[in-house]
């Protein structure tokens, strides 16, 4: 039996009917990891022994229980920016190579209580800064659909591991598109929840005003099951909110007839690959066939989202990464005095992109430039947020491309930082406005997946998931598998 | 927008980041284009000073919670007799 084609619901049903054991399913996924990792490099750490032990423990529980927790025996990988007690957590940075966190992130605790089996920690761009996984401090991950292409980023290892059946679910983080863009490049579902929906306690911080944790899965229903578990307020994250999340399993099966879907003109301008546009427009027609009421809308300020983001984000990065002083944990370059220790540690162990953003952030926050850059970006960010708020008085959801192109070849954009920043042009506005959004596969070009992005009102993940589910049920893009050897 | 070597050295000093001469040259090439692009915001007219935020902060009581001390001490890059050891702040040169 090929366990790797079963959904969360199918695995749970199989476990409770004693058709197969957690041990068998875990072993099948670990075998896939062994087989594909040499060519993919999606993982930084594989926790094989811990996963096997956990499976044995869960099988023991299975004997005496009738009601299974919602993610019982589900094989999950974690982006290596989520701290795991006693398990190497690097944020894909040389500076944290061998860091052993003393605690578990809140999401890790919640998933564990729900019965998850963790298979390991996935590769990403260093400190989640990048859109291709090429900025990992260790090695780049390859796209399972075409090994000469990038998987996207920064949660590229997560997306690749899900697409390649190395795990059923991966947990990523999204600051400017880092869940959705790699999901689009690897042909999987990626959900960035509303800012505040999921606790970030234990997420290695990049841009605290934008960072959000979410699932990457092979189906919309699986993304819903995971969000149901990880959502909720947490006393350790002051921004996590207590908004009620409805029963998503029920919500996603409801009708989409009459849902109003806006298509913002600004997301279809120059820079969008014509063939990607065709597939995205075809998918939007399909939403219309399913009963959604599609209309064209305008968001004039979103064209300034990227410059806004690349001021706000580096500013926060320069502050958040000040904690890496080489004294308390991680790699260190102990020098003759304290100031030199700081600068040598950071200078020798942080990668080029991280340093570039720290320098940029220092610049936009420095005296004389603060008003022109940082303060202005805060104001433009508010205006973008306001435009979304106004548009959501007219429509329930927005549909756009996730990325202007399909996955590009490794090395092809690595030299031009500005070109890489523009990769997130359709995903960044969503983070600035704090909205929930999802990418799902809607076709392929030259063997590479194309994603559609659905954006919702704050706290309305259920509508995003409902429309995505209706689309998914009417097509078979999510069933395609990369051919890996 | 132009950045001189001393501008970049000043930023690196503020950021406590040692950078090589190669890196300085690279930043002199890369950063002006990025900063010009970021400067495009100057043309945006912000129509309202909308200060509203739907973000409410959850605060918790400021209580001490036990943490795994020995585990933390094991992580210290430099330690002496279970104490954090750091290089001197001032050098007596």
C-alpha cells in the first residue's frame, strides 16, 4: 500500500480501523526521505530515531483508544526557523549551526499534543530571507519537479518535502510570501493565516510585524485540519488573538455560490509571464463556473508594496538580529574585546543577504533618513491596508497569481538582489495588510507548477479555504506527482 | 544616490558587523539601486493619516517561570565554572 498518497482524514480512518500502524506509515515516509534527499536536499536535520520511537509510542496508544486526536500519526516536517527542544535548530544560518533550543515553539507543542510525528527540520533561506532557498547557509534545495530549478523560498525545503512525499505536512513561515511562493513553485497548497491567528512563540523572528506561521500540504482539506490545530491565542505571543476559528471541516464543504471574488487589475500588469496569466485567468473562470461572482477591482497603492516591504522588513531585521552577539548561544568568534567579538561573530557567520538587509535596515533607521524611508513606509503600509479594507466591502475574496513566473533555474537570479526582491510582488501586499491568503496549484507550464493566490478578509480563512476546496474538487492538479528517482 | 566607502563603514559599525573590502565594493554597487527603488515611495501621496490598527496586544502577568538553567549554560560559547565568560569591554592599551 502506498501510504504517501493518503490524506490526513484517510490516515486517521486507516489507523482507527487498524488497517495499518503509525510505524508502517512513518517508515514509508522515512524511506522516501532516504531515497530523495540526495537529490533534493530539502532537510537540514532528519530526526529518524525520534520519529521511529514516537511511532511505537503512538501505536501503543492506538491499542487502547477509540477517539484519535486530530493529527494522530501524521508525518510532519518543520521549517528550521521553529525551535525544537534539544533538536538542532539553525534558521539555515552558520551562526546557529549546532544550536540546541531549550524549549519548543508553541506550534510544535500544539502539533505534538494533536499526535503529530516529526520527521525533521527543513531547509530555507538564511533566517527566512530569500525567495529561492539559494540563500541557505548550508546548501540550496532543489525543486522536485525539475531538479535544475529552485523550489522557491524561503520555505523552499518545506514545499519540496511535501511535493516529494517526504512528509504529508510541513509547517512554514511567511513574512512576504515565504509559504505561498514556494507552494506555487512546487505545486502544493500553502496557507498564510491572518496576522495574529497562529502564535509565533518559538519562531525565530525576522520581521515581527509581518511574520506568520502556516501549513504547506498536498490538499486544501489537510491545510484546514492543520490550521484548526495550530490557531489560537497564546500568552507568550502578545499579538496572537482570540478570534474564533469556525469548524473548518464543515466550513470548507459549504457552497461557494454567490461568493464575490475580486480580480485586482494591478496584479496582472507588466512583469507577469503571459502563459502564467493565461492559466490563472482560466482558474478564475473556473471559480465563476462554480458559482462565484467574479468582478474586476482596483488597488492603486499595491504597486508600492515591495518598496514599502523592503524598508519595513530590513528595519525590523536589523533590530531582531541584534540578538546574535556570539555570547549566549550559537557560533562565536571570541576576540580581544567585546565590540570586536560582536562584529567578527556577525561578520564571519552571517550570510551575504542577511548582512545586506541588516545594512539596509540600519540605513533606513539612521538619523537623517528615518523620516524619508521608515516613517514614509509605515504610512504607505497603512494606506495599502486601508485600500484592502475598502475593497473587502465590495467583495469577499480576491484572486491573483501567486508569483509572476514559474520556478526559475538555480543561479539565474542570484546576482541581482533587486530582481529577487521583485519575486514577491503579489504576495507581499497581503503581509502588509495582515490578511489570510492561500496558494493552490492551477496548472503546469513545461513541467513546472503554477499557483493561484486567494486572499480573504482578516479572520476569514474559512472562506479562502472554502473557495480553494471547491476549485480543488473540480480539477486534478493537486493529484499530480513529480517523478523522482 | 551614491554611497562612499566611509558611509558603508559607518553603517557597518552601527550594525556591529565586520565587513571585508570586497563586501564594501559589492554594497557600493548594489545598495544605490536598491535605495533608489525604495525612494520611489516619496511620490506616494498618503491620503489619510489613518492611525487605526486592528491589532490588540495580549498582555500577561510579569511572573517568573522556571527555565532549564543548566541547559542554557551548556549553550554558552564561552563559560568558566558555569558562569558566562565574555571578553573585556575596555582594553587597557
